[in-house]
C-alpha cells in the first residue's frame, strides 16, 4: 500500500514539473477545469439524490409534460433549415442549382460545376450569383485572414457525386399509384476526393425511414421553400413520370449550403467584408435551364422535408413508449436488490429477446444512445473526418487476435490481467501499446498546431517576436509568475509584457518596441477606428495573441507526451484499472 501511495505521489510530482498551462494562462477553460466542474456537479447530484423526500417518492417530469416542448423544438429546427424564408443575421441564402460549364484548354475540354445561389438580404430584392468550389475555398482563406484565430466551420471536401432521382415527378403531380410515388434518390459517385467510388449506387428512400450512407442524407438537408409566389406550370414536369433525372453535384450543393449557413450563424463572420463580397459580387440572371434545375432541386428538398418530419414523428413515438418502460426500470433498480436481480436475469437468459420487457426496452434505449454518440462523433461534428481517421489508425494498432485468445480464459481475474498485460507490457524496454496509442493521438495534435504556428509566424514576419513568445511557453514557472504579476500590476496585456521582458532574450530594438505598442493601441481601438493602418496594427497584435495560445497548447501536448512515456504513469494506469475490475471479479 505504501509503494502504491509513493507511485501516485511520484506521478503528481512529475505532472507538477511539466508546467502545463492553466485556464488563466489560456484565457479559456481547459479540459481539466471542465472535467473538474463535471465531477463537482456529479458529486452534488449524488448527494442530493441521497436526500429522501417526505413522501418517499421524488417528483419527476413526465413525457406528457415535455411533449409540447419537444414539438416546439422540432418546429424550430424545421424553420431553421428551410431552403427559403429563413433569415440568418440578415441574410437568406440558398444554393438553388448547379450549372455545368465547359472550358476549352490546350488538349481537351474540362467541365466545371458552378453553384447558383439565391441571395435575399432584408429590405432588398433577391438576386442570384454563381460560385465555383474554388470561390468557397478562397472565402474560407479570406475569413481566416480577416478573423485570425477565429474557429471556422470546416469547408466540405470536394465531392463530384451526382444524384439520380426516379419517380420524382409523379409524386409532385399526384399521379400514379401509391407505389409509383415512392420516390427514391440514387447517388452515384463519379469522383470523390479521398474516397473510392462505391461498387453499387447507394439508394435513399424518400418515403421510407431508412437512410443510406450517401452524403445526400437528411442531416444537412434543408426544408421546403416557403415562397408564397404562385407556382407556374413547371417545364420539366412534361417528362415521363418514371424517367430518371440526374441532379449534378447534389451532395456538394447540400453540404455547401450547410457550410454557408453555419458561417452566417455567427454575427461576426456574417458582417465581414469577405462574406459580403462573396454574397453580393457579380450577380447573374438564371437561364431557362437553370430555372428548370432550381425547380427540380426544390422538389428534392420537399421530399427530404417530408422524410425528416416522418423521422421526427417516429422518434417522438418511440421516445414516449420508452419513457414508460424506463420509469419502471428506474424504480426497479433503486429498490432493494435491484442490481442483483438485473445481473441474475442477465446471467440466466441467453439472448436479449428472452429478457423482461423493461430490460429489453432499456437495451433498446442503450442502443439508440450508443448509435447517437457514434453518429455525433464520426459524422455530425466539424472535426468528424479527422477523428474517424484517427480512430482507424488506433484500430490498426490493437491486436484483436491476441485479445480474442485472452478472453477465452474462464477465470475473470486472469482475463483482466491478460488484457492489461497486452496494453501495458513493455517488451525489451520498448513502449507499451497504450503508450503508442496516446503518442499517436498527441503527435497528431502537435503536428496540427505546428502547421498553424508556421502560418502565423509567416504572417507576423518577425522572428524575434515569435521566438520570445515561444520561449515564454517553455520558461520556468517562476518566470511566468513574475511576468503575469507584472502584467496584472500595470494593467497591460501579457503579450506586451512578455515581449519587453528582460527575462527572455533577445531584447527588442526601439523599432520593434514602437511597432509592438502601435499594434497594441490599434488592437484596443479597432472597434472605433476604421483606418487601414490601424487595422494592420490590430491584425498584427491579434496574430501575436493567437500565436501565444497555439504555442501554449502545443507545449502542453508535448509535456503530456513526456508524461505518458514515464514508467510511473503506466503503473498508475494499472492501479486504476485494478480498482475498477477487482470488485467485479
């Protein structure tokens, strides 16, 4: 026990010597602070749940009471994703169609996709513009320059997948049998960046509830137009009802629309010069073919909206059904020997279908929650592609065959010990599997920060300034404390104090000091002044602040990497695992 305590103290001592930044250093909450707050709330919840009420039963909000709130939330979500009539910070933007243009080059003709967008600003007439994928890339780069350090949504990857619709027009005109009106969308990839073309076209049933892996899913699909203008007879409806129609770059159109609206949802981004020029420069007049394509895309959006409404309704009904059984399950667990009876039934029954109804419903709820977590981690978030790629690399490191042989052992203690040995063993003094996994994750973060640091250093254009900021992140703790106290006593930004500090070499020249103070003054007065010279100074100071933040976070990851490599950390991991699995054994 004494040895275990000493190893834990050694870990804490090692962590303290790494000088890892705090929330005050970053001017934002670190993950450690957020985790500590969550643990505090969890302890408070456990303490409160242990207090018995006078009636013996706690009051709980029933599903019938929150049903109205849920329905209002669904209506709000539908409104925010409608193709038309939804103003976001003064802009109503919709990528309405895709125009394929041909460009003759030296040897062959190249085809390019131009995305037509309908722009409507409050108090002004609506108009159309045409933008290629490269224009979206340039917008993203200009926003990074205009708003340095601002976290921007990730630009969707270039996707040359076309979408084929069948039975679309019969469903719009009301003709045909119910079966014939069950429209479907097929997405056939001609070329997708970073992905191999699928062996078979993926289908998305508009009428059904199933959703395919095609990127035309309803996740980014806005809703039907609310345009109240009288609808004229559509030229394209003269086609045969069952004739398939190809919608060029439909997946890309939907993803770019979601990207634009994500940008506009931030008031600061919506008011930038880059965004205004992108949305207003070079308006065009749609041709007859463009108008036909606009109507086709509207029809697809309408069908998507119907499918999502059905999905919401199905989810609401299933939630209401599960709520009843979850209440029974919860009451049974909190009663005496509730967990014992649960594990006994799991031991006696061979399949989930053999369990009691409340346990089956709990398993269904658990499956839905796990699926939702996987969806948000690997599909819905902005960094999902990078996270999924990282998960695949970690997956390739794990020896599943060896783990399979270990799990065959009947003794639970031996199984857990064997699994721990697989992850924590250091053959011939090399790094363990767990260390390799942590190193892979941390090194990815370090490389990502280094790219951003190099970009900012080039924009700052002064090696001395960047070197001093870098030295501050690697300095001893007493130097950091002295600099922070000086900044606090003089009520001055820590960037200025770091760069003029004598603790860090080399000293700045008079010209560099003048440039620094001018940038500091310009940064503090950037809101009131629109002078171009002041803007450049404010931008420089903003670059310096972002450079310090990136260097701090990179240094933290490097220190964590060193901490993971130490033997005392591996011993701590083994002790933590032992604490959890010993009671189960």
